[in-house]
C-alpha cells in the first residue's frame, strides 16, 4: 500500500504512528503519542492529541480536535467541526489532566457536523449522530440520535439508510434484516427521556 501522505503545512510530531495510505491535509497537527491506522483521511485543521487511537479507514472532516482519551475504531466518520471533550467540569485555574474521561466510538459510527460528544460515554457500532446534536449518554448500536440533549428517534442500517419502524426491520436498500429488542414502553434514551420502542437493535441477517 501507499505511504502516508502528509501535506507540507501539517505537523506530525516524532513518535506519532501513521498507517499506510493515510492522508493528512492542510494545517493538521498530530502529536507524538497518537496512533492512526491505514487509509484514514484527516481534513484541514484537524488536531490529534497524545494518547489518541484511531483505527483504519476513519474519516475526520475539517476543524475537528480529537482529544486525549478518545478512541475511534475502524470506519468511523467525524463530520465537520464536531466536538469531543475529555473533562466534565473544566476550570481554567484548576488542572484536570489526571481526570480525563475516555470516550469510545465503536466501528462504523457516524457523527454529524457540529455535534458535541460529552466525555466518558460510548457510541456503539454504527450509531448515527445527527448534525448539531449534543450526546450526553451512551448510545446503542444502530441508534439514530438527534437533538439537545440527543434522544433516539429511530434506527439506521449498517449501510447508512434509515430503517422502518416496524419489527423485524429490513433495509430497503441493502436488504439487511434487524430485530428490535428490549422494553417496548418506557425505554430510556439519551438525555434521560423515555421513548417508545425497544432499546436495542440486533442484526439477524
């Protein structure tokens, strides 16, 4: 595979690990302790801090800062200007460096433009976070989350199409089938609200 491409305006500190065929574009900064996999793309003005692990085929769009404590698994998409955090109670005059909370974004998840992900939570596989949403709690696999605070309004197929409400669910584009499981009334969703329908989705074919 091709060697990494690093634009001449980007800074990649000694000690950073960059996988083959990864592209790092204008004005990015990758710090020494970062690990980035193969076939990734970092758009303009992306910062990747020490201790960050990024899997293969991850797309990070312009103006995203990936802070220490964040792990992005394979095939994650981070939209333009979305925000990660790593401290829940920042004060300028108080050091919180020993209080960073880890954030895990699992395989295939999508985070829309200008969304905010509070630290210490997990976005499960193929979760889909709508643009501008503020996520404050763990998100189940395949969940479609929107709003402030974000709540689940539906489910998304692995291929990125919204699934029908009926159960079992079948994607109209790729044909993949899923079954919704859990309590059908009072299922907790992000932000502490309650929503109709089950709280988990399982792929069955």
